[in-house]
C-alpha cells in the first residue's frame, strides 16, 4: 500500500483539507484502492477537531472533514509514509532535523507540484489568510500525477 502523510502545524486546517482533497482525487481517478492517506501536525495535541472555518471551507470544496481529529506527527507515521507533504518550509526543516532517517521522503506540497516552492499560509496564524482550501485543491488537482509518481517511487526504494 502506498502512503502519503500531509502535515501542517496544528492539523486542524490545511493538512486535513489536503488529505481530503487527495482522497477525493484518488476516487475521481478510480485509484482509491492501495493508498493510505492521512494527516498530522508538528505543533498540536491529539484529538482536537478542525476549526469551524476549515470545516466550512472544506464543505464549499465538496469535502467533509468534520470527523477529523488532530494527531501529533511521530517517527512511526513518517516511517510508514512513502511521501510526507508539508505546508511550510519550516515544517520541512523541522521534520528533517528531528527525524533525519526520513528526510528524503519530506517535501513541501508546492515543491512536489510546482517548479518554484512556496509556503501555504496558515489561516490559524493570520485570519487574513482564510480560504487556502482552493489553493490546496488546485495544487493537488494539478499535481496529482506527480504526487502519485513520487510516492510510488519512494515506496519502491524500500
């Protein structure tokens, strides 16, 4: 089974939306079998629901994240994931420093999709950045094949 882990800071907005978007793309491409998609946070507590704005934004994208609960990223999660996609450069660096054995499997979502990587703003830090869902959805839709290929390639290296 090929596994992708989406990571943001609190695991209450961006990464749950990203995981739901990617799962939705797998279904649309009739590829949902053989994949495990999950999310976690670098600076969070286990068991906290998504923020209301994230639930609403996901709903507007045709996604349901209401049952999601936050999880703290662990070494086991990174080991099991063939590809870990983060939202910010600082998250990438933190994971690569804290878990050096998995550094090659960690990338920015934007880095996996576009030629010029950039951070996806955190709406929980700055309410001016609400509505990152459409950007995440666009990145995943446009980069779906690239992301799949990268995850599959990493799974075959094991």
